[in-house]
C-alpha cells in the first residue's frame, strides 16, 4: 500500500481535520487526561467536604452533583477515551496496518467528544444545577420535577458520547478484521488487540441499549410518555434493569483493554512469552459473555424472585473463573522469568495485585444475602475504585510509560516515573482501603455528612485523596518533559519487547506500514 | 485532511460489509431497549 505523499497540514488544521491514527490517538489521550484532571478535581471537592463531619464547604445538593459528575466524567470522559486513544495509536502499529479502516469516521468520533464534554460541564450552571441522582440516573431521581435542565444536558451528552463510542467500536472491529498484515492470523494477534476486539463488541452490544434507556428517560421528561413513571403505568425498576444491562458490560469495557496492556507489559519485563495465550483469549471472551448475564447483581435489593437472585449470584461468581485464569497466567508468565522492574512493570504488577483485591470484594458482594448489608455503602465505593482505578487507570499509567518512548522518541525520567508510581500506589491505598471499613460499619455512599464514629477513616481517606491528586500533577510534568526532550529512545525501547510496533523507528513516523509487513 | 492509506477494492468491500453488519447490531440494540417495555 502506498500513500500519495508524506506531508500533512500543520497548526490547528492538522488537529481539526486529521485522519491520521497517531494524531487522533494523541487527541484522545490529551482529551482524556484533561478530563481526568477535571474529574479528579471533583473528587477533591468530595473528599474536602468529607474530611470532617457536618457541612463544611458545599451544600448537599452540590455534593450530589459532584459525586454524579465525578463518575460521569471519569467513566465517559477519561477512561473510555483514553483506551480509545491507545487503540488508535497502537492497534494499527501492532497489526501492521497503515491506519484505521475508516479514518474520516475516526476524526468525527473524536470531535464529538469536546462538545459533549462541554455540554456536560454546562449542566452545572443550568437552572436547577447538574445531574445529582448518581451516574446511574435512576428515575425518579432523574425525572421531572426532581431533576432540572441539567439532566437534559446529561442525556444529550450521553447520546453524543454513545454515538462516538459506537463509531469508534465499529472502526476498531473493521480495522482488526480487515487490515491485519499478511500472516497475522487472529490467534497471532497481540493480546492488547484481542482485548480491544472483544471490548469493541461489548461496546457495540451495550451502548445502544443505554442510548435507548436515556431516550425513554428524555421522552418521559418532555414528551408525555410513562416508560419509567409508575403513576402512568410505567416501571422505574425497568430502567435499572436496562441501565445495568449496559452498566455491567461497561465495567468490563473499562478494564479489558487494561488486561491487554498487562498482557503486553508482563512478558516484556519477565523476558518470557505470555503463558497460556489461547486460554487468555478464551478467558477474555468468556468474561465478555458472562458480563451480559449478571446485571441484576447491582440491584439485589429491589426485591427479585429467589430464583432470579440465585441465578445472578451464581453467574456472577462464575466470572471469577476466567478472571482467575488470567491472573494465574500472568503469574506463570513471571515464574522463573528474568524480571526487571521499570516503571511500566511496576504499574502492571500493582494493577494486577490491586485489581485482584477489587475482584475478591466483588466476589463477596456477589453473595446475595451478604450484599444486602453492603448495598449503597462505602464498601461499594472502595470495591469499584479497586477495580476501576487499580485495573483501568493503573493500566493506563502502565501503558503510558510503556509506549511513550515509541510515541515521542524520548525516554521518560525513570526516577520521576518511579516516584509517581509510589506516590500513586501509597495514596490510592490510603484513600480507598479505609473505605472498606467505613462501608462495613454502615456509612452510606453519596452523603456529605456522617456520624462521629466514621471520622478517622474519612480523614485518612481524604488525606490519601489529596496526595493522589497532587501525584497526578507530577505525572503532567513527566508527560510534558518527555514530549519536550529526554534520553533518545531506541527503536526496540525495551530489551524484552516483541511485536510489530517495536520494528518501526522511535518516534513512530507519521505514516507507518505503507507496505504491509509479513508476519511469520 | 491528511493523506489516507490506499485500500484494495477487496479490502474496501470487506470493510463495508463489516460496517453494515455492525451498524445493524447497533440499531437492534437500540430498539431492544424499547422492546423490553412491551412485555
């Protein structure tokens, strides 16, 4: 394959009109990082308010807006776009393709995001304020008159982000299925590509359902329907079913690409091939399938028939099996490997270990009668931060340190990278581990005030959160200095690295694999 | 607009078929959310 010429526009028009997968990947990653800081700032507001019992800084309604917006921004604005950014940068490089299959659609998928994020932020200044009923948007908390215009902004934001995600997932699937280099069969693909292929199918099957749910919410609010309005014959619990039919696959959308990142990094720094590649592929597919039949474990307390509760309990427990396969495969990959502990490896190891802590508490919550105690407490908050922060965000940090030499042509400062790692890990555990105890002791989530018995653990959690937030300023410094300069990266970058992305120069040229490589 | 890779006609056709199938899946997903209401 050949391109007509190698030059490209510069300045603003380069970024506005680009169809280059590396440019679009960079745009996604910067957008995600900005949203990560915005969502993190909201977390700082939450933790500042919770530093002491009683109301300190903000009104309860604004507190609820902060918890809701923090989740929406982090899930839809930070983690999902960050992984799409990684997909854009890495998938063509890893499968030997010159670009994504649909480059112009790729541009549109990205440029839907900034207006959507702006709309979401504007909801905070809309009459009635931003959404305050939680990211789950359960009616009647999201219905009129309880939620104002900000909820409409949020619904339209979800529509735009949903369109972006659906287009992005179609692009990823079309690229992986049709653009692989000769000789790269499906079972020779790098694990990161496999996890993204499966994630894209999860997105495609779940996001449209969510779009349908919020559309019904919109028509209930403004067009006289009663899908979720009990007074009109509707069923508010049905919204919860439809939401979680999307919402549970969504948590795997957030974490499966991180599993792919771990599966790339651990073999590189253990200097051994990935143990059990085939079982890794099938375990990922099994997790994806199971994620569609466990949704009601989020709503045991609504009052389901016993048979339903038992089905969802056992199906949820079953997910531990393929997840365990993956964890044991990573351990077996490291077994007797010639391991070194550069920053990406530290992040990958911490990600696996701490995600497993979140997995174990998830298994506790899957047990129906036990979940009646945990439901809507800080135990849940602790659990999902151990999965989403430790799984997804540590995975993203690992991916950044692993691939940034290929993106910029510069090595990051290893000392600063390790400092960022230790600050993040210590602060993360200080923030979220005490929340397990708060939850078990009965502190509910999404409240700005609490009883005196919860003071110590809340103060530990808030101090941890402030350190965690400050540590990310250090990350910004590392990102900027690595772009601007640093030790020149070699093409292979890491001694143990394998794969097509390491066969191109560092930094990766604007166009790569114009002539398809042959994979043996 | 930046230059885009040239695709073979076979690749273009395969990509188009993939896109159509995936778009149909997305539309079915959207409609299914409403169908759940008509039980």
